[in-house]
């Protein structure tokens, strides 16, 4: 199944490259080499030590565009080697992606397929505030999106996605989720848009377990408060049935500021999301703050802090704080230096804390 998914995406990329005659083609290459020291990577109550990770990552993107057709193919890999495999495994994480879009005067269609692998210590903690075993998470997504201008100010969007998430650990439960959403939006002006978005999803465990169904609706708005400030907000309700019966209010708020040197943003959301600890939906809530400042023409510092909370038997609260310094060395070379602090508190009262420091060198060639 893994080889079949990769071959499908590679064939799609080959077809895209073969059909790009007469179209504008652009490429980009990004290569990262990094060393990172991670203390207590599992966020255990008792610190058993840390590991030094050597990381190399490469990504290639190819974009082809013509009058009505635009396609994008990307391929990448992350190679990690750990000095202490008892705490943190050495792994390779490949990624593949392909997007094809066709435009009409008043409509457009987009088809997409993506394959990505990552470590659960990052995905589960950063997105859900959960601490799990050190495992590999593989996500395969296929989907389609249709946009249609109904009037000069009204637009309809239909989206279908099939998500398959699997793990290489028996402790975590893989699942397959079929999502169907629609959005009817109305532009009050060039700066303000309102929308109504109903949706349905069905989650099926890859192993034993009952199916879960999710229905939801939300109303929201997006707009520019001024040339520097932007606001987005939504509210609604969601109901999950099947493996877990949950009914909850949804909500979200995003406020961003963009200045000549300073950028900042605050975001809060409450939702129902699938988790690999139970292959079902749980309540989630996240609050994040990010700030960036341009120190010089070539140097930029950014800081972020996030608090993520999830329900369920294995739920908890995770705090993630990061500080990063980026320095442009030349047109294509740059360096990064970052520190990170992680804290976790489980529903049973268990706590854990870990930190990391990293330094890296980046090469970027881009025509995009």
C-alpha cells in the first residue's frame, strides 16, 4: 500500500512534467542541514537524558502554469540520525505532493494528492497537546475543490478530501477520514467577507473499532480593519456520534498585524479533531501568539508560544515556546539558531518538561 501510494504520486508528477510543453515552468530547491540537542524528548516525569540529532532535509518543487492550467509537483525527504536511539529513533521522512488546477472565467477546479511522514512527538504535541510514544506518522491525502462565482459578490466552494493516517506503532490507532465541506461566501466590500460553512465527516479506524460521524456548521467573517490589521472569526456547532458522542460549540478568532519591521498575530480556536490515541474525535482548544521583528536588512528574530488542549482518556495540555534567529548570509544562503521549551500536563496529573536548541544552514534556490 505504501509503494502503491508513492508510485501514484510519482506518476502524476511525471505526467505533469510531460504535459508542460508551452507552459511557464518554475523550479525551487531548498536544502537544510541542522544539528539539534533535545533534552527529555518524551516529556517524561523523570528526565532520562537527551539526544543529539543530525538532520538533513531537501525539497524540490516544480510549478507549471499556462492560460488556464496550473500544476505543482513537490518531492522531499528529511533524514534524522540520533545519538541516543533508546530515547529518540533515527528515521527518514519522505514527502510527495501534486496539485492540478483548471480555471474558467467564473469557476475553477483543483485536484490534489499528498503524502507526508513525520514524528508523532511533533505532530501530536504541536497540534493537539498530546504526548505519545516515539513513532512515525504517515498521512496520505487526496481531494478535490470546486469554486464557482454565483454573482459578482457571492461564491460557492465545495471540497471533498480523503485522509488516511497510519502509524508504525501498535500503541496508536490509524484511521481513514472522509471529509465533505461547502462554503457560501458573500463579499460585503473589497475588505470584508462573510460566509456560512456546513460540513460532514466520517472516520473509520484502520483496525478494530467503531466508525464515528461528525456534522458541523459555522458562520464567520474575514476582513481588513486597516492596511496593517486583519481579523478573522467564526462560530458554530459540531456533533460527533459513533465511537464517541460529543456535542460542542465551535469558535475561532485570528488577529494579525503586519508592519514594516514588526509582525504579530494571536489565534484561538475550539474544534473537534481526530486523534491517533483512540481513532475517534475529541474536543480540542488552542491559543497561540507569534511575533517577528526585522532587526536588520538581513537578520530577523521571531518568537511564538502555543497552548494546546485535547480531551479524551489520554488528553492533556501542552505548552510550546520557540525563539528563532534567522540571518541571510547571501542571496541563497541563510543560517538559523533556535531554542524551544515544551511542557505537558496530562489529565491524570502527570507532568513533563523538555527543551531543545538547534543551529542550521539553509540553501534556497527559487524561481517561484
